[in-house]
C-alpha cells in the first residue's frame, strides 16, 4: 500500500461558512501537527481540536482539526480533516501549505480507493459511495445507502456460498472416490441446487435492470411524423424552449435531448426528427437515427395529430412501434379530436399535458417497476458480471441435463464463481481500479 500522504479539498470550491481539507496516509497526524498550533499528537481518535494553521510564524487560518486513528477510519489508515473558514482563497492557501509541507494532491477517488485496498470496504461499497454523491432521486439514494451498508456484499456472498457448496460436492467426488461414506454424485442430483441458484441470479438481474430505470432515468423517445408537435411536447415537458417550433415540416433534423423530473421519476427525453420519406440528405440522416432510437428506448411517446385523420405515415409509425413500451399521444386537443384510437389526449401547444404525465407516473411508479426484494445491483458493471456468472451456470445446467460427467462440469461452475468475486473486487486488476475510481469526486 502506498504510504504517501495525500490531501484534497473535500468540499465544493465555493464561498461558504466551512470547507474541509482531507488528509490521509502514514503518520499524517504528525504531519499536520507540524503546522497546526493545537496539540493532536497524543489525542484520542475521533476528537476535535481547536487551533491555527501556521506557516512559520504567520497564522493562515483559525480551524478545527478532526483526527482519526487505526484501521477503522474511512481509508483504513490515519486520517485528518481540517475544518477551515469557507472562503475559496483561504481554503486554497491551507491546501497549498499542505502541498508545500510534502503531501501529494489526491487523485480522483483515491480516498475510496485506499479504503478498498486496505480492506475497509469492497468494490461494491466503494461504488455505492460515489453513487450516493451523484444520486438524483430517492430511489438512487436508497440504493446507494444499502450498498454502503454492505447489502450487495451480503447477497453476492450468499450466491458464492451456494455455488461453492455445489463445487465442493463435485470436488470431493473427484478427489476421494474410494471412500465409502462419500455418496456418488451425479449431474441429476446437482440439478435442483443449480437450477435454484440460477433462478436467484435471474431474479436479481431482472430486478436490478428495472430499478435502474428509476435510478438513472428512463430513456424516452418522442416520435411522430413531421409537424405533429413533437418539439412543442418536448418544450412543454422541459418547461423551456429547447427545441425549434415552426409550422415547416422537417425542422428538427437531428436529435434534441433534455431531462425532466416527475416526482422521483427522471425522463431522459429525446426529441427525434420527424419520420417520413424524404429526399433531403440531412433530414434523412435524422430520420434514420430516429428509427434506431425507437428500439433502444425504455419508453416511446408516439405523437399523432388527433385533429386530423390517420394517414399512411401514422399507420407506419403505429406498426413500427407496436412491440415497444409505448404511449400513444393524441396531440392538438385544443383543435378537437376525431380519433377513436386508444391514446392520451393532450395539447402540447397549450402546455395541457397533465394526462400524459399521470400516465407516465402510473406506468413507472415504484410499485409496478421494482421488486420487493432488497437484492439489487447498483450499476451496469455489476449487472454485466452477474449475467456472465449466470451464463456460465446455464452452460453447467445444460451439461447436467445432458448427463455429462460432473468432473467436466466443474470448470463452468468455477467461471461463474470468479465472476461473482469480480463484483466485489476480490481479484480486481490495478488498471480496472484506476478506471473505476477516477470517476469519483476529488476528496472521495
């Protein structure tokens, strides 16, 4: 483990009442004592001491210093937090003094990385710390807090234990076949245990994917023929004039994006180019992008002019989006509606869109989209690794159905187990850690 003393400003660089400078590393308490007038060398852990930060005989700031000793600090090593007055200038001056005295500026996420490398937290808990800082709603906050408390660690450890029990039974049969008290193990006897474990993995993956729509936002595409009011709807939802609105068909030639919050639901909105046959090269590129996005979106809002009869373009869009998670929106209610098609009637121009907002909330409310289980993974990396573990286990289960000898099945079971270990970072490589932790905040 690196013994260098690292330092970072852990609070926002804004004018505020208080700012915190975080220091960590071997003998960092003695390091801070060298330019702090309060006596902290012999103080107990988790105590606060008043004094001045000084550069030689010159006082720099009046501060409170928190010290943390032993292995149970956040980083698993000695830590100090200097609580300065919150001016940007004075905070930077104290920070620069730490550098002048020999500390190194911390890299992004380096405090959390040290906590992981020192065994204070596993990789899922480290990721949860970053998730809590960037949480955008209650769902994201709740999920991050559970991750910090070790919820992911616990159920992944349970999966590992179930899997190693199966592996152990196979290994005993392979290594000690001559013992009379070792029951001869067949693939058929392993199937119930393996299938039960596979069902658990599938449940966790599906629940996690659903929750991430609420945590990270629902990718929402607005589609419709040109001049049907897509940009007006986007502006009404965003409550700002982000998209160009005119009576000229084909005005939106590229993708326009924005995010809105409906209570705890976040919609990552995408207003697409109007879908129609066109000879305009630039517009046709936008149309092709729109068609691609339809099948990638979590939610499709198909906008139809409710005041005009359905035409061929409308019918093509109804067919194109029929297998998606869509809401049919009948726009221009202010001009009257002549359709009996099942849809939500609104007027985007008049910002009369409450019926649509209610429908979206009903579709994605917490009771419908989430599982009652607490076994939820926090991010795409974790889900991808569990999917790999599941795929290896599926191969093993298929081999069991084929009555393949158990000693040939165990390799796939080990592959599954290794992927479970990777979720918690139990065999993480340095380049992977660098990539993960550089996404964290400075000071975390």
